[in-house]
């Protein structure tokens, strides 16, 4: 099988967890795995599972110029696949790379398998109602991997690193960047996501979710669209078809009815806990554990219980 090139996002000098998962997905197919990233070559050794690494020099702020360099790297290394994690950057870059390569893109994959030289992508369709297996007849197989699904490789990255440059003239250039500071984890990165819906009653009650999230220590607060539309929470927290797709180890749906558009963003979570006062709410159909009752009474009790467990540990 031809090598697979994986775009690795580097934060504070190290690969993001989502990129390590994408590397793990590529490596598990048995193909030679090539990590490509922007910046200093020293990050190569941390690209677990990669047998080869390429550091791209030059201005990486323009996605169109970066995509052109990634497509060149695919061609120059005779790769049969290109993979990026389905992060905001990956979702932006991967379709551009696929267009350069005249390939199709399988986005947000939850499975990747090799059979001989053929790669097959598995991904949820129709808001997760069906699971599709897809193969590509293009020369290069392009995919993005859903976060928190694939396991990073236990092998370290390569000792050496090749260099390449971003040379294309960007069509758009970033002139300034302002980073938002938030003490809370992003819903797509956190292993535990605690989402609230209209059933919480008002904006202030989200404090109960924040308290539970603090008790866990590794949790993010999410929201249904109804809540975001009402202006109770920012869009960056919205889970669902028109929000973010999450796949944490543990997902809480609190006061959320379970509309299909919400399920589309969270039904691949490993364990789902639903809290709803309506025993017939559709969310219970996808929940592994359900609590029927008033969330405003249940949440403080749950928070105390988690605090007690953490204190014992
Ligand atoms: C094109 C399109 C895209 C969409 N995209 C998204 C999306 O990305 N994400 C998304 O979430 N939605 C999305 N929606 C909206 C979706 O259809 C639902 O309207 C929305 O998810 C409902 O939000 P909710 O569950 O918070 O509110 P509701 O449907 O009003 O449900 C509230 C729930 O809270 C329960 N409840 C009430 N009080 C309490 C209490 N005290 N304790 C416990 N439970 C209580 C109720 O029993 C009910 O089940 C989209 C819709 C469309 C048409």
C-alpha cells in the first residue's frame, strides 16, 4: 500500500491530541505513515506512529497556500492517502487538499480500514441513522477523522525530519490574530461533555453544569441549539448538526429532548447519560443511563457525588 500523509496540528510545540488520533488511524491501516506539520522540526519525534516527518517552513497562516503545500507533499512522497483530524483547521484544509488532488473527501470518519491496497472509510450518514462504508476511485484517498474515536499509536515519531516550504502565493492573508482565553475545555477536545438544553429554564442555571464540569476537572460544557438561539450560551458550545460533533468518553444531556439534529452531533459518544423530567423524551432512546427527574434538583446532588469520589481518589 502507498504511504498515507497525515497533517499534524502543533500547539505549544507538540502535536494536538486530535492529530495523534489521525496518525494512529493511518498507522493502524498498516501503511507507511508520514506526518507533515508547520514549524520546527523538533516536533517530529512527538508525532507518534509516523515513520517519516516533514516540517513545512514559510507562512502557514493562509489555508489556501498551506493546502497547496500539503497537496505537493502528497505528490512528492507518492502517497495514496491524505488524512487530517476533523478539527476546525482540518475541516478547512482537507477539502482544499482534496480539490488540488482531484479526489473526493470522506469527512468526519469514525472508521478506517485497509484491505489490500484499498482503503475504506466508515462514517455516519443521515444524522447518524445509517453507517456508510465508502471507497474512493480517485488516485488519493482523502479523509478527516472524527475526534475521540481513534487511538493514538504507542510508537514514538521519527528521529529525523525532512523540510519543505509553503511557496504558493496566498489568495487571502491573515493580518492579525486575537486568541480568546478560556479556562474551559472545548467540547470537541474534552473527554467529558456536559450539555444543557432548554429544560434548564434559563441562562443562570448553566452555573449548575459549570459546577459539575469543575467537579470532573476534565469536562466541557455544551449546549443544544435552542439554548444557543436563546443567547444563553455561545455558538462555540453548540452540539449537533449545525454545531460541533463530539465523541467524548462520557456525554451528559441535561434538559435536552433529543431532537435528531442534536443526536447527529453526539450519538457516537462512548457513554451517554440523559437527565430529563419527561420519561418519554427521545434522548432516552440513545442513552446508556437515564435519570428521570428535575435537572435543577439532580445536578447539585450529582456534583456533590463526583466531588466526593474525586476527594477519595
Ligand atoms: C436545520 C436544523 C438544524 C439544527 N441543528 C441543531 C443542532 O446543531 N443542535 C441542536 O441541539 N439542535 C439543532 N436543531 C434544533 C432541534 O431540532 C431542536 O429544536 C433542539 O435540539 C431542541 O433543544 P432542546 O432539547 O434544548 O429543547 P427542547 O426540545 O425544548 O427540550 C427541552 C427538554 O427539557 C426537558 N425538561 C424541561 N424541564 C426540565 C427539567 N427541569 N429537568 C429536566 N428536564 C427538563 C423537557 O422534557 C424536554 O425534553 C436544528 C434544527 C434544524 C431544523
